[in-house]
C-alpha cells in the first residue's frame, strides 16, 4: 500500500497591533509630577498605529508513505512501512518574514523564493 498528501496551509491575520487607540506618556517633565502633566494635557510622548498589521502566512506540506504486510509464518505477520513528511518554511505575500539568525548574528528576511535569504544588516 502507498499514498501521499499535500496541504497548503494559509492563515490570514488582519489585526491592529496594540495599543489600538494610541499610546500617551506623561513623565512629569513639565510640572514635576506625571499626574499633573496628565491633568494639564502636557504629553511627553505619544504614538499611534498607522495601519493594520497584515499577515498572510502560507506554507506547503508534503507527505508520502509506503507500507507492506509480510506473513513470515502462520502466526507471525510483519508490518513494515516508511513515511516521509516535509513542511516548507513559511512565506507570505508581502515577502517580509524575518527572523534572528544567531549564527550570522543578524536579522534575515525571507525574500521571494523560500530558499533565498537577503542580508538585512543594512536595512532601515
């Protein structure tokens, strides 16, 4: 007996990363006390998200197997088999998945083809 499978895994994630309504910091630099700066409306720092984070991670998974039963004697049947599984690295439509590579001591970005890695040491 033999067989195989193929899975194309895709997960689309659209989310607004926290903080959704912005970040406001009051550190007391104007009045000497953070709560007093809050009451005065004197921010020391503020930020907000400009767009939703779009993640469309996809990968392909391949499976194959062979299996056989061999009856050595009337009371002994040997069942042997072999299975191979491969899950390709994740990729996305934007081509901007990155990860820290400790052996290179830098961030690498998976670009286009899943096997090409672009050096991102000079990226801004």
